[in-house]
C-alpha cells in the first residue's frame, strides 16, 4: 500500500460510483477504523471492536471528514507524469502520427532524473535545458528511425531520497528505457543501485566522484572523473603565478562529490610540492563562512581551492573577497555554472575552473547544440547542459544501433533495457564533448579538457567563462 490514513469510524457509507457498488460499514463510537488507498482500489478495515447489532444513526459530518481525508491521501499519491508505456513492448511507430516526442504516445520514453528544486537546482536546471535541446534536435532528425523519443522528467531535489523516489517513478511507473541522472554523486550512490537491480541503464551526466561506474553493471557516465579533470586547474594557476607556495583547501563535508574532489585536489597540491596549509570544512546548506574564511586567510595562502556547489561555493568566494583575500581561487566542478555569477557577482571575477567541455569545440553536433542553446538562452552553453545533451545522444544512437538489428517495437521492455546497456558500452560517439566511448565498466573515455577563468562584466551581474589557451 502506498499510504495509510487513520480516522475513528462511527458511521461510514462509501459509494464506489465507478463500479456502481455501495456498502455500509458501522461500528460503535470507539471502533477504530483504517482507510487505505492504493491507486484506484479502496480498502476499509474496522477492528478492535465488534460491530453493534443495532447501530445508532450518527450525523453525517464524520463522513465528510473521512471523505476529505481520503481525497487528501489520494492527492499525495498522484504521479508527476501521467503518460506511461506498456511494460510489455514499445509501441510501433505506426501507432500514431509522427510529431513532437513529448506529445506522442508512440514515442520511446527516456528518463531524466535531475535536481529541478533545492540548492542543487542551479546545476539541474542547466541539465534540463541541455536535455530538452537534445530531444528537439534528435526528433527533428527523425528520432530513432522514425520513432520519436520522449523525455520524461522527474525532479530529484537535492538529496538521496529525492533521487531514489525519482528513479523508482521513472523505472516502475514511467517505464523508461534508460535514465540520464542524477545531478549529484551523493545522489547517485543512493539511487543508481536501484536502477542497477532493475536492470535499467543509467548515464550519469555530472557524477564525477570516484566509484560511480563501479556501482553496478548498468551504470556508466558521460562526465569525466574528477581525478582526470581537477589537476588541470592547479596547473593553470601555477602557470599564471609560478610563485604559489601555500594552499588552503575548502570542501563540503556532506557531499560525496566534494569529498572525492578535495581528495584529488589535496593530492595534486602535495604532488606538485606545494604546502597544504589548512583544510576547512563546511556544509552545502551553509550561508555564513566567516569563521572558515578567517581561519584560511590567517595562514596567508597564495591559492585557495573550493569544492562545493554553486550556491554555497559562490557565497564562500564572496565572503573570502570581502574579508580581503586577493590571491588565486580555484572552483571545483560544482561551481562550473554561469548560475554562480548571480551569487558572488563581481567578486566571481578571476576564479579558475577546470572544464570537460568547451563551446568552441569544432564538430558539427557541438555547432548545432551551441547555436540552439544561444538562440534560446542568449549565452554560451555550460558544461552541465552539454553533458546532459550527450547523455540523451548516447541513448538515441544506441537505440538506433539496436533497431538496425531487430525492431525495438518487438522487444519486451526488460530485454530492450538490457540490450541498450550492452550497446551503449560498445559504441563510439561524436558529441559536443568531443569523441567519447566507454570502458567495459562504464567509465568515459574522453581526451579533450580545458580550464576557464570567470570574467565578469563591468556591471558585476553578467559574465562568461573565458577559456585559457
């Protein structure tokens, strides 16, 4: 049962209008009743007290109360997505006219479970943007050999339970063939095992922590691991200022990715012969960093490295600058979004961030992606959008490869999910990130990486990532 609601039953008359059945249950004034709602089935249990042989009629107000309670329970179980696909097989492309994938019941459902709310939404909203551009891009080009794709979005929020709930809905209710998500590595460690047990392929668009592909056979990622990307930022900082000697490190201790990333940064600092002067911890929900910032500034660092998310990381940068720190700052992947500009504003200027994507990468699909993004949002596409686009692309091209061998519409969903997972791991893809492929374990093979520096406009509101040569 999805949810239980409790009330004290005096006299209750339930009319099941949909099937034309009416029943009356009655008990004494101290009888305990339980109403349970499961989809469209209603169960009523009355227990602890025997029914009265000659019940005394009671006012109908209690019925109204219980009925209201029943309606309230039903509303909390309303799914976010109403359109589903039969668990048996995918619909044939002839089942309905071709058109926009989102409105076509014959479309192939691909799940996108990312953070659209919470303090992580600054990242998740960029992923939604990239995925939607991919949906239009591929459907405009025929989808999967004439069958459109349909992205099914579920909001994971910013924690593990939100991701677990979203994945369960995508797998069991929306019947998706695969999932792009979640936003955070912390969420992936909670939700990905569910998809793996259900044998539903997951493509992680932004989970760069150590151990993500090792979660299970059905988990891969299009986001390069932090151990590969992060050291590039430290090298760029030393190129800008060869006199850097002393380093202060900050990280969000309640976020798995930030903890993994700071381990890489700290190892890089030591490997390069620099002094790790202090390590300061914070939470992604923090807004006041005065104590940690003051402790770090007191050791007189030449470089500060921050592993956190956009909201907390942006506020930390702002407070460091306000307290007088003038040295180099490196932001981790969680700050790799233009949404951080609205947080630290003019004080964002100069921050270095390693990148796994460049809008200037030269290939046809990135050109199309960049043009579509700029036309809609009037700015350059960020890494999180490009990676979400890439996740959708990998699924689409893998589905095409499967369909070339045997028709998707003839495959049971469970078989298609397994075939899709097998196919995506052996494919090679020309994406906005450049050429990528996967190891048998699901780790991304990617060769092109960059470092960008934030350059804020004179108004201190708008800015851009300026890629370093």
